[in-house]
């Protein structure tokens, strides 16, 4: 694959990529940039193979860092520079309002298939009437738990974060007393990046503390419920969660969990199939449930996630790129992705697909979760979302690390967000 520098792409010659084999004159080679976790990157060729065989075109995957924040920063560099070397971008659900000016409007091309998808997902990818990207899969996180350990200790799946704290500590202490010194009660994503925004939004929302910035643009984060949520989370560090969780992203958390060293894990659905793999220490010993509630009144909260595909307006191969985007968003490709990676489709009919239900039983169970999924406030704050999210995750990370109290850090965060609001969302 070509050598890619920060700020510009320099793909190697087509002949070299194809081993000296010439393609038909009409064939195009498309460059597709995407991040990924688990085995998604290695499964990509299997995913696009039917499209390549039908069209004669080829697709070269350009892998991005695991961190969505790092991906976004690189995308902005390439798009601002008007690079013609990238044809399609895999985009996070929150990026549509921020990147819409750089992408082809897919409204006409996709008019016959948009009705197959969850309306909320299509709406999330529409900015100023322009369909910026087509959905690949959607996401809402789950609480992974060890069925064998809960049964051993006679405990139920926790319904609240307080119950999780108590159960995790009980089982952790019991297992360590029996020699399982590496076992932790709860692992999650505590690194200072977008993943921490997702985790912390779930804590705050489930305690009745709002959504950082509300739909009407009101800055709501500085309140007693949000303080209580972060204080509880901070109490986990070094007790039921390792201090190293402050550097964990999705894969680090999964690594602890899948080696059998955690009672509970918060993670996305992609980890379900991997946790049941032949090399997993928890195979046959786990299940998933909705994330706990903070309070009974507020209920559970799961951040709406998901990834999409956009076509660059700078691409010189837009016709082929749009065709690939339509394929990747199709029921055919989404079913392949569900079976390969356990990703949740956005095509509603696939939740009733018997083959998917047998291979990935999580998927049909998760259909109703999306009705109550919590969006991040990218809609009301538009182009300032990344800055707002970075300030939020920094305040949370400081609190978890013991750098200031939750009350102090949220008060400072409110001032920062209010300043940003003053210059207009």
C-alpha cells in the first residue's frame, strides 16, 4: 500500500499495487480511509469483494488510528487541502455537520434505499438538507458481564451503577482471595478522547444530569446530578477499575476482559463476537445487558454511535465512489459486515434475519435500544462539537485522575462552554 504522510497522500503506482497486472481500461482504483477496531480491517477485503467482482474496480483501504479524535484531525487536514487521493471517508456519526462542505450530496443517488434504514440514523447524516454520508452500521454500548461469576456469587445483573460498584467489588475481592490476583471488577474507556465523552455522557445522563449541551443550545453540564455521576466514577479508579483504565480505549478494555480479567466491561457490540471466539478466555461465560441506570427516575443511557461512508467532492472518480458507497450501505453489505464483525445494521429488516440472529444473537436483542439511545450534542453545537467534546473529556479525565473535584471541574467547564456559546454555535 502507498506511503501516507500527515497532510498529504502519496499512493504508490497502480502497477506496483496490482503486482504488475494491468486492469481493464475502464476500471478505477478507489482509496477508502477508515479506522477500525477488532478484526474489521482484515475483513475489509472480504466485505468489498462482491462489489469488486461485479464492477471490475478495486478498493485500497487506508487504515487510520483507532482513536476517532485522531482520525477526525487527519481528515480535516486532507479535506482542507483538497486532496484528490482519497475517494471515500468512513465517518463517525457526529461528524456530518462539521464536514458536510467537503462531501458529495448523496440524496438523489440514495433516494431508493434511505427508507430501509433507521430514520434517526439517516437524519443524523443530513446537514442543511444534504445527505452527507450513508450508514454502514450503528452502535450503542452494552454492559458485558461474566455469567459464571455472577452465578457463583449469587448476584443479579446490576440495574444501577451503585449496584455495579458493589457487585464488582464483592466478586473482585472474592476471586482475588482465591488467587485470581489480576481480576478487576470493571473495565471501560477512560483515556482522554472521544470514547471518554461517550462513557461520561452515559453516566451523567443516567443520573439525570442532562446531555452537556441541550437540544436548544443550553449549557447544562454544571449540576448536582452530573457531579454525583463523576464522583461515583472517580471512586472506581484503583478500587474496581485499574489505574491503567485512564489510558484505555476500546481495545485495551477488551484485552483485559477477553483474557478473563474483568467481571464487567462497558464496550460496543463489536466485542461480542470476539468475546465468543475460540481464543477467548470468556467464551461461553458471558452475556450482555443494557448499561445500568444512575437513578431509577433517569434510567439507563447508551450513547448513539455508528459509522458511515462519505464521498469526497475532490475525488476524480466520483461515479465509482458513489456506487461503492451505495453498496456498502446496502442490506447485502450490512449483512456481510454483521456476520464478519458483529456490527449492528442500520437496515431495519436485518434485525429479523435468521442467519444473523443465529450467528450474532446480540443483534436482534439490540433493536429496541436505539429508540432510547442518547445522541452527543453535535446537532446543537455544529462545527464546535469537537472542541466542546475535548473540553468535556478533559474535565472528566482530570476528575478521574484526582486533578480537582467534580464540582470544581464542571464549574470551570461551564465557563469554557459558555464562552464558546457566546461566539455562536
